[in-house]
């Protein structure tokens, strides 16, 4: 199983980025896909997830209204559109896959992880 995250970079506050996570080696449509982030010296934080069966989504409080998750099962890819970026959004962003049924916001619940992509927001 491989999750390949991409799309990170340096952006000014107020700007936007779109992250992608391409999955291979798994039946993509059967997995809940999530995004987490980790800033230096901090624990890994839940950002958002999307459930396979009904497109249900959940967002962390700090990104509600600014970030949007979507998935394309035909392309085995999940996306994270990040708008109105703030310096506090600076972190390494990871995509993750969970074969479970119940949605989880803890990183411990996920089976597979991508390598991460750096997002830096300057003030």
C-alpha cells in the first residue's frame, strides 16, 4: 500500500493550496480517507476525513469553513483544498487510510499513512 501526498509549498497568509493524495495497492473506495497535520514540537492533529460509503465529512475546529476534502474513487485520489491559510496552518500534512466503518479523528485508528507534504504559510 502506498499513499503519495503532494501539493505542499510556501504561501502567504490568506492564500490557498490544494493537496493531493494518490493511493495504490488498496481498494480505495473501501477506505475512509483522512488528513492530519503535525507542526514542530506538537502532536499530530486531525484535519479532516471523508467516508467512502456516503461521502460523509468531518473537519477539525481549526479548519472548518476554510478547508474542503473531496475524493475521486476513479482516480484513487483524495484532495484537500485549503483556503484562507493562516500561519498557524504551517505543518507537515499527512494523508491516511482507514479500513474501519466508524469514522475516527485519532491518528491511531488509521491503517496506512503517506509520507507527508510540507505546508508553510508566511505572515
